[in-house]
C-alpha cells in the first residue's frame, strides 16, 4: 500500500512539473517581414493627379488601387496584366473597340473598409480632368495608351484660345450601375491597350471625403496627398509614416483585394541621395536592395548579388531654342554642332552606361515577337557613325552658325541635377571637351548644379517662360514606349502639355499624328516605320541631344530578399510589392 501511495505521489509530482513546463513555454513569435528600399530623393506628393517624380511613384504604386495591374507569373519568369479592382477584362460592347464596359469587383474596399464602387472611380477621374485644378497628369490620363473621348478637351478648356466649353457629360466616362463603368474612346482600341491604360497609378483612386476636405475655396487646388493623414489607400499597402526627405513606411492593407498575394508586412523607403551612402547602407544590412551607378557598377561587376534589368531613361541635353538672349540656340547649325561634338562613347565609359545617339530606349519592343526597336534602327542605316561623335563636322557646323549669327563667341549656361551622378559626369565632361573642339576663345560653358525638383520645374516652365533655362540635362522614362515606340515622340510634339522645351517640329508633329490614327496604330509594321522616320527627323532637326542611357546593371539584392520575378519586367519592374523576405537571414 505504501509503495502504491509513493508511486501515485511521484506520478502526481511529475505531471505537475510537466504541466508547469507546458504553461511556461512561449508561443513562437513570427518576425515581421519588412523590406527596406532606397529612395533617391524626397517625394513631393502622394496625389496621383500631380505626382511626376520617381519618389512620388514609390508612394502611389503601393497605396493606389487600379482597375488592372502587373502581377508576377507563378514561375517568376515575368509579369502578366490582370484585373486588380476590375471584376474581369474590359468588354467591347460596341464590337469595334470604341465603347467598353468595365466591371468593378464587389468586394473592393478602401483601407477603412468602405466599399469601392463605380462612383469612386468616376469621382477620381472627374477630379483628374477638372479644368480648374489643371492637374499635371490630366493629359496622360486623357490620352496615353488610349484616348478617352473629349477628356483632353474638357481638361484644357480653361487655357484654350479661343475658349471652347466642354461639359463633363460630353466626356466618354459614364456610370452604368454601381459596379459598371462605360468608356467611350476617341478611336478603336484593343483590350490590351485599355488594360494598360488603366494599370497606371494616375488612373487609380483618390478618396473623395479627404480630397474635398483639403480643397481650397475656389476649387483650384487640393492638399490631398501632402501627408499620410491626407491620403487613403485602395492598394496593397497603407502609408503609416512619412517623414519628408527621410523615410516612408508602409504596412500591408488587410482590405486589399489580392491580400493573399502580398507576403510582406511592411515596406520602408529610406531617402538617401548619395550613391556611396546607399551602397554602404546596403553593405551594413540597412537596405535590402541598392541601385548601382557610376563607379559602383564596375566595383561590383562580378558580385553574385548583382541583378540586371533595363532602363527607359535616356540622358539628354535640352537646348532652349526660344531663349531671348541666345538666338543662336534656334540655329540648326549650332544645334548640329552640339550634337556632333558629344563624345557619347567616352561619357558612357565614365558613367558605366550605354552611348545613345537616338531617342527610343533599349526597352522598347518594335514587334509583338519581342524584336527590339533599337535592333531595327541599327539596320535602318540612319544612325550616325561613332554614336554621332564627329568633332570635325561639329566644328564645321559651329563655324557656320557663328557666321550666320554674326558672332565671334558663344557663352552658355548648362543646368544639371546634383543628385544624379551621370548628370555630373556629363556636365563636367562637355564643359571641358566642347571648348577644345570649338576653340576656347570662341566657346565657353558654365555649369550649374540644381536640386532635382528645381531643374525639372525649369524645364517644364520653358514653353511659357523663355528664360527658364538656356541648356539643361534632362531625361524621360516612358512606360508607354515599352509596347509602342512611337509613343516616345509624344513628349516632343509642339502641343504636349508637359514638354521640357519649346519644341516646334512640324514634320515630327505630322508623323506622330499619323502614327496614332486607328488604321495605323493597329498595324505594328507601319508604326515602326513611322517611329524610325520620327527618330531620323529627331536627329536631323536636333530636337534635343541624346547622350547616354543607363546601364542594364541596376543594382544588388541582399540575402534576405526573395524577388517576385527573376528578371526586370517592362510592366512591373521588380514588383517590390509582391516580393518576400527570408526572416531567418
């Protein structure tokens, strides 16, 4: 009996000890998956109606829901254009590509749980095109991959002379029911073109209560998107912290319609303008990705962490032909002198980039089979030899220009962006090399470094303010050109609202207008023929001076980062919002 009692007591003690161990055991803690990325500059706005900087897009791409989006393929080989807030592909109700219906998902919600409906989109688009607000993205929303009937005319009616009134009811945007929108287009378009158009952030949503609350009394401006408190998310992430010029923090949006595809809990953008500092932060584990520019491309050329892609951006020199104190800027021989005096190959070597004598980027496909436009252009025979560098021809043109203008000497000022390493390289190189070609006693160049926003503002002001700049380094990176090389030239037409200079090429205007006509636009062979002719005109008339395009070595990915795609995609880039983090590393 004693043995039995002792045994029972022993069992009870053991059980109590086991129970105590079980109670003290802590549940496994799941570490949050946070992706840390660099931002090259401060963001100006999170308002999709105004944002134009890359940094603005870093915000809007994460918080803006659109009808369609680029999503990684399951095998990570690229991306596919799929419905996001739309309930399916657009429906061609006219049968000829001019009138479309788009269904809105009935489970689509804002970050606060409120439903997203057809009214949400129609309000956002009406505000985008509002003639009093004069939004910088209005023209691109009205006419980019597709053209919405009367949208551009409605948006610009306040500034058109003679003034032509256009009512909102005449714009090709109509509500059919709470979850259906009808779009009437100014021509016949394909389902792919409609989807591409409504995959851009600018075609997404702004939240009406905040947009209206931040509107000024005369309804000419709104403070929507100027802080985290004045914007609401309809996309995969929520903006939870925004320290201007320092850091932007995003957390996963539980109401996002594709929340099951979002693996990250948080994305943090850290603003670091200096490329060397960015690289050091990456090496210290403070960033999961870093872009490589300048000397760092060579330094890390053999590093297994390097990931490769392509760049749409072409660095180019703008010559302000309307600058009142420099009539020689409008002299074609002077402009040709500058074009042929640029040693693009040497500059490209210094900047670890690619020389570019033309204006259509390497990312642009000519045909649906993937043939690149630059391959076709090389075969066309119009590109000058040696990437356009011909110092003897440049001097010949320069002498002609001086004689025609009755000048002995030309002094110019070139603006550049101080935070872009290749801008600095280009500016310093041509400041030294051009006087060596033209004669130091006959040509001098002063270079002025400006903050990015100031340089851009000067460029955009030039069509209405002739004194905005003399010469300036600039760049365009147009996503539309990935699928249509002719779209590159829209920004150089004489009536493009956001152009960088006072362009006035009648021939380019005519060719571009022909390239977007319905019967032409759907004939890819003819579009390429016109794009080739436009690039030829661009070079012959020196609309501006292309110099280099960024190298294809984009940056390095850290060990924790699990990319959503194996290669950079024209539609979605690296698809950061669909990336993943290995928290064990």
